[in-house]
C-alpha cells in the first residue's frame, strides 16, 4: 500500500479528518436518494483523482461500509499501484467475460475495501465503458457492496467519465486549486448538465497551506494559451495575466456560480 493512502496510515491526522468531512458532505448531499455508484473525474490529469478516491474509499470503510473501487481509467490506470495489487487481469477481462465477477475484485490491506484493477489497456476505452456489459457488471457488483467508486480519466480530455453516466448515481468533480482553469471546470460542469448527470459536489484538492501558493507548479499542463506570432515577451506577459485571471484559487465562489446554477435540473428544458 502506498503512503498516499493517509486515511489508512494516519486515521487521526487532520487530512483524515478532511476526508471524514467529505464523507459527511457527500452522504448528506441528497439523503432522499441513495447514491451507491459514485465516479470521480476532473478537467485534467494529475489533479489527484486516484489519490482522493482511494482515501475516500478508506474513509467509507472506516464507517463500517463494504466498498469497491473500480479502475475505469483504462488509459492511465493507477488503482492497482495505490493498493499494490496485481493488474494482470481486471475490468477489461471482466468486460470480455474472460473472468467471473466474483474473481475480479481483490482484497486490499484495508478491511472491507476491495478493488478491481483496470487489466490490460484496450484500444477503445470509451466504447467498452459505454457497453451494456459494463452496466450488467455494475448491477451484479451492487449486490456485493454498499458503495462502488469509479476512478476515471479526466473529462476535460476524454469522454470516458461521461459515458459512464447510465451506471453512475453521482459524480465527484475534483478541482486542483492553482492549476485548473475556471472555464475548463465550467465546461466539465456543462457537459454533466447536458447529459443530465448528477454532480454530488466539487472537491478542491491541493489547497494551499502556505504563502508559497503564488508559485504555481502545474501551469505547463494547461498552457493552451498563446499565439505563436506574438513577440515572445508580450506573449509571456499576456499568458501570465490570463493565467492569473482564470486559475481557480478558491473554490467557494465557483461552487456558488458553478454547481448551484449549473447542475440544478431546469424544468423548462
Ligand atoms: N493533496 C495532495 N497533496 C500533495 N500531492 C498530491 C495531492 N493529491 C494528489 N497528489 C499527488 O499528485 C500526483 C497525481 O495524483 P493522482 O491521484 O495520480 O492524479 P490523477 O488520478 O488525477 O491523475 C500523485 O503523485 C499524487 O501523490
Ligand atoms: Mg488517476
């Protein structure tokens, strides 16, 4: 088990307490509807989806639930690494009916936490995640677990997270502060609105804990701004300004504008 699973290694730490708050908020976000299958996604890669999902899973187990994490990131699977599990077979073999459902989920070091790793990477992830077979598998697995958590690739880059909507009861959108841009996040929320998906909430990750926050370390991944014909200096200056304007540094205003306005079903539609 990797040391990024802090909730298991140090259950009394402030970080673990933050995950318990997340658990309470998610569970109470919609108490009339049981949301058994939750998926996590984000705009970009390396925002912390796998890390947060794994820790969230551990926290749910600590409240006495039986949890399954499925690695639906069939592009950059990481769940097996986090829990140090074998990935020679996994979800893809299950989808191809090469293995049985009961043989697919593996025990982790955390009591009551199980995982299905991705298995061999297929050529057509979106297609197979959208298949009827995937829905059958989830239905069957629901009989064995209290909650099923799906790890997915970034929705700002590929559609895999969205095609899972028919099997997902709620999405957790992860936003890595200091790296994700407002418009990219609003696009993701718009995508969910269009497909009538339920967003349980936005979780802020990599929240700054010191003044060093002004040194953003993740800019390069999002450097899609820039006109090659512009003089370099000017382009650099404008890029800096644009980044300063749009990088999300606080989650609260976004939740007010974004989630509340964008994910409520519109009766006129
Ligand atoms: N809150 C955090 N603080 C510090 N490092 C983090 C945090 N969340 C994630 N990371 C690190 O960032 C990297 C990417 O995280 P990962 O969960 O693999 O992202 P994703 O699944 O979105 O690609 C990993 O090395 C992970 O340990
Ligand atoms: Mg990941």
